[in-house]
C-alpha cells in the first residue's frame, strides 16, 4: 500500500473519461526531492515507498508553459468564452491550433478547455443554462474527440457520437451530422475539440463531404477547435480566403450549393482564427533565457538521488539539449524521461551530457501517432561521435561490479551507496 495517490490513465474520448481527467488532472502530489543520505534515514518500507513515488513523479512531469503555448492559450480562451456567451443563433467563429508534431498542441488545447469547463460549470451551478424544463440531459460543456486514423467524415461524426455514448447505426452523413447537432444542443456543449484533424484525407469523392461536415459543425452554437499538423497544407482549408485585416480564414460557401445544416444564410461568416505552436526560438538573448526558464521548470520536478542545482541549466547542457531536440518540447520530454530512466538503472542518478549521449530519441513508436499525417516530427541532426571518441555508444549493459544483495526497488544501487 503506497502512501500517495497513484494517477491512472483515462480515455478522454468519452464523456466519463474526459470528466474524470478534468477533475483529477492536477490531483497528483509529486514526491519530495531527497538525497541519498536522506533516503538512508528512512525505514526499508519507507524507502521502497519513496522510490516508487519518485518513479511515478518522474513519469508524470507537469506540463510546462512556453511563450508559444501561453499566446495560443490566450487566444483560445477568449474564443471559447466569446462563443459561449453569444446569444444570437449565428455561426460561432472557430479556432485552428496548428503546429508540428510533438509541439504540445493537444495538451495545451485540453488544458484551456478543461479550465473553461470548470469555470462554466461553476457559473451555472453545474447545470445546462439552456436546458428544457422537465429534461434531465447530462450537461457536457466540452466534447473532446480524436479524429480516427485514416478517418473519413462519417467515422469522424461517429467518433463524436461515441463521446456522448450515442447510437449511430445505419445513419448516412447528413443523418450523422443531424445526430451530432441534437446531442450538442441537448447537452449544452459549448466547445468541440477535434484533435488530429489532418488525418481526414481529402479524396475527390470525399472532398465536399469534409467541407460540408466542417461547415455543419460550425452551425451548432458551439465553438469548433481544430487541432492538427500543417492544417493549411492539408487541404482542409481548400477554397478558404485569408482576410488580411483580421488574419482569419474565411470558409467559402458550399461548392454544390447544398446547405450543411441550419444557418446556411451565415456561411460567409464561417471564420477560423489560426494559432501556431512551434519550437523554442533561438535568435535573441531573450529566447535563450526563455529556454533556460523552461529547463529550470523541468529540473525543479525531477527526482534523482544525485541531482544538483543547475543540472539542466548550467554549463553546456542547455545548448546540448537545444541541439538534440531542436527546441521541440515533445522531443525534449522524450529525451529527459529516457535519460532519467537510464540514470536510475545505472545507479548514478544525475543527468549529464555523457549519460544523455547514450539515449537515442525514438519517435517511431510514439503511441497513437500517425506518421502519414505529419504527427511524428523529424529529428534534428544529432551530435557527432567526436564528443565521445573512445567510449562505446551505449554502456547500459556494462558490468558495474557486484550488485547489493536483497530485493532493492528500481535503483541499481542501494540508496546509501554511490555508484562505482
């Protein structure tokens, strides 16, 4: 029995899973940072408990804000509230969160949407302010849906209905859009997040269906947030016009003249604002200072027994991490998490360039990522082997001498021993 709450994975693609994630996303209390000497003062049971808590902490490093995510969050927050408070039955302007793979688009958008939902529920005492008297529909302010891999308009609509737990058997695309509309209205949904939207492949037979689906979604009195990689280059905005005055994409009317739902008279007002999430810039002293602050925020939450202040922010470490990851937050997370695991396994619990040289950043096996949709980023050029001329590339399996007896949890050496 551990002495801390152990977070469990949740599926945000269902109403129950999303609601549970919103309620518990900040509930985990990280482990205290203890040195080896401090750990030796604990009883064997307390040591085992602490090391487990430490491992969970290192596996759940908190989301760090960046200047890019802060700017995107500000725009999204304003757009959600503007749409939610609008009383006229007119089309809500949408938002596109665009960027490369592993840039933190999904977590940034979900965090903003979760904060919006919490405040919206509090303002309305957890009730749908537009509920019909005598009804008991569950209030769902935000719907989060990940576009299925190799998605088409029908499967995307079905994924939305699955979020609500709704039946969709035998429905054609117009029927699916009407069903989505009914559930959005009945549950008081104010925002719909469609993640990985660029998985929608445009083929000649499906092109018009994609446009009609997106336009139909914008007529549902809910703010539509599209999240994807290179949305302008995906073709989803084909025929849209960029307004130079507002920097918004204006969706053109349906090319076949068929209305995609109610509100067809307002098609010329279907607009998307696009925000970009990119890597850390590296052009000015202020850019470098911002990257250092980000590294400091990560370092503050890492639990390693040999950690020292400035472990990620002094010497050549910042420049090294910049070169290895290209300033991409997702790649930085992958590198640091794997380096922490290696440091613990080797028994010398401190992050160094020599140790991180032994970690290969792997993006091929990222769970739930579709390479064909651009969701897996290209790795920047990695450091040349001249940094380690007489050392093998990987020493994970080197003989480190006899291990301590007993069943020690996780660490290769007992807490009170230094690695050889």
